C-alpha cells in the first residue's frame, strides 16, 4: 500500500486528473510507481522522491530570449489578455509560471508556491539553486513567481515567461533554471530582437540558447523567433536583418533552421506604404499561424513525451546506472581483496616469525623455558589465532571504508551532475559493513527487478501504439478514438 507521502499525493492527484483527460496515461503512472519502487530499493531514489515529479505532466511552453525581445508582449497577444508587463527595458527579473484559473482576478503568488507543490514544474527548485549558488536556495522568491490568468487559451497548458538573459545580475542561477525548464518543456520559443541586427554583444546568450541545444535529441522543440521585424520596414530590408541573425547562429553551429519573423499588431510601428504593409503582414500572419499551430500540438506531443521519458528512465537504470554500480562494486571488491591478501600475508609472516623465535619450528631452544611453555599450550595458540583474526577484521573493515572513499570519489568524478547524488547514495547502500564483498549484484537488482523493467518497456510500446491508433489510421478504417468522435457527432446532430 502506498504511504501518504508527497510523491503518493502527487500521483493520486495526477490519476484523478488524467482519468478524464487521457486514461492511457493513468497506466503510465502505475509504471512510474513500479519504477520508483525498484529505484528506492536500489538507492537511486529517497522515500520522498518519484520519477513522476521530474517531468511536467501538463503541456509546458517556455518563452526564452534576450531582454526587450518582446517575450511578454507575445504572451499577452497569444492569451488575448494583458497579463505580463511590457517595456523596452527589463521589466521582470523572475521566471513567471502562468497557469489557468476560473477566477476573473489575476493572482500573483510567490516562488514558494512552485517550490513546495509537486504538481508544478520547479518543485524543490531551492535545492537546485543551492547546488549552483550556496545560500540562494532560501531566496527562491527572488527567482520564481506563479501567476494565474483567466484566458481560455491557457486551459490544459502552462506557460513560462523568462527574464531577459542580458538583464539579470544573478546569471549563474538564471542559466541553471533555464536549463531545468528546457528539459521539462514540450515547446521552447526562443525570441530575438530584430531591432538589434548586430547580435555580437549577445554572443554569450546565443551560445547558451543555440550552441548548447543543437545536439539535443529533442532539438525540434526549439522555435527561433525574430520578433519586431516591423522595425525593418523603415529601410525595407527584412532579408538583411534575418541574414545577420542567421549568420550569427550559424557561427554557433546551427545551420539547418529558419527564423519565424513576426511582430505584434498592437505594438507595431505604422507602415504607411500599403504594398509594403501587406508584404509584412502576410509574412507575419503565416509565421504566427505556424507558431500557434505548434502551441496547439503541444497537448498531443505531451503524451508522447511522457511515454518517452518513462522509456528513457527505465533504460537509464537498466543500461547505465546498474552497469555503473556493478563496475564500482567490482573496483571496490578488488581493492579490498588485494588489501586483505596483503593483511593475511603479513599476519602469516608474523605467526611464522613468532614460531621460529619461540623454537616451535626450530628445535634449538632460543627462548626461556617459561615462554616455550606458553607457546606449547594449545589455549595460547588458539588465543594467538583469535587475536590474529580480530586484528584482520579490524584492518579489513578499516580498508573497506578506505576503498569505499576511493571508489566514491572516482564515481563522483565521472558521474553527471544530475546523477551524482543518486549514484553515490546507491553505492553507499551497497557498501554497508554487514554486506559481503562477494555478492556482485547491487542491492535491489535481480531477476525480479529485471523482469519488471522489461514489462515496463513492453508497456511503453503498447502506449505508443495506442497513441498512434488514436491519431492515425493507416488502414483507412477509423480507430477507436475516431469512432468515438463520429458517434458523438451523430448523437449531437442525428441529421
């Protein structure tokens, strides 16, 4: 029975929500539960952790970019609601998580509302901040805030508005949070300012938003948007502006992409020439429609992302973490056995030397008769053996600790930052004093755990097939999802 912990509360809350929205993902939650149990037995997770909290279960769209690039203006335009403050200077220095509310009043809640609620992204972000900037974990309100908005376009989605990179003095922590939300996001809108066609001063920002993302397996979720392109109408040179930015991002390694060129009608400069205005509006409307379409598709992509995350997490444990743990245990065992061999050799040598000195092995009497009498006594010999065993055990467990420190240090050096604590915790669990060094299998991993992970992977394939059947009909015959939709339409309008 699942204990009433925060992870348990999160999963139950998700199940209640998903039963109405996407019942297939309820089964995925059950597989996350099974995976959590395996990981806790092995030491990869604490009791208050769950892999389900490491992903966003609601579709997540993040808006990143340089300051004054029009990020907040775009969000207000999309939501059709004046939610975010706008301006030519940095108007907000915090990440703002925006979610729907039925209340007509906008609420602004502090960062602790996100840090302490496992249903939202940024759950326990204070720990991440503490890792990168000691002392900043207690200042989570300086980095995050939660806003509610009654716009119907927000239903079933979460937006994140980011502070401008170039305007934030807390840059290291900001980049850490940016990396975190990029990993969570289903769609990342990267905004650049067309009013600054020479982006050399933003080279560091370009490197983080472009060079660090082009080799990601999910690079297709990044849309690069050149905003406020209407400012180029004065010289009628949008191609030159776009070309300057394309050359800049090409220097960072991204060559096979294009900019979406847009501007927000409410904030646009007047374009007097009708033909020129039509040209700009046509390009804007086409690109804006593509961006809006991608945002609408996020809900569909979310289901595939969650299933993909389940699969990658299982494979990470099976193919990487278990193998790394076995290798670390092998190194530790080898170090301990070598040291034990040296100890045994040393103790045997001492025993032989004492025997020779006492004349036990050499019949020439070289010691006083009284000592010879002691040595000839069987109880004395037994005591000598017991003393040797005690000395061996003391040194053995001392060496176990020393070898464990060396292996832990080596593991920390080669493990990724995200896995370091988990791997160290699991290894320490396997190095407890009462665990024999001759067991090569990590604690919690065996034929049962292996079978369970294989079952989860088989379920992942089934989930993907279910999703495919819901949205595609290669046979030409309506699938279950399509039949239900047709039946609903007929029931609503029999004619």
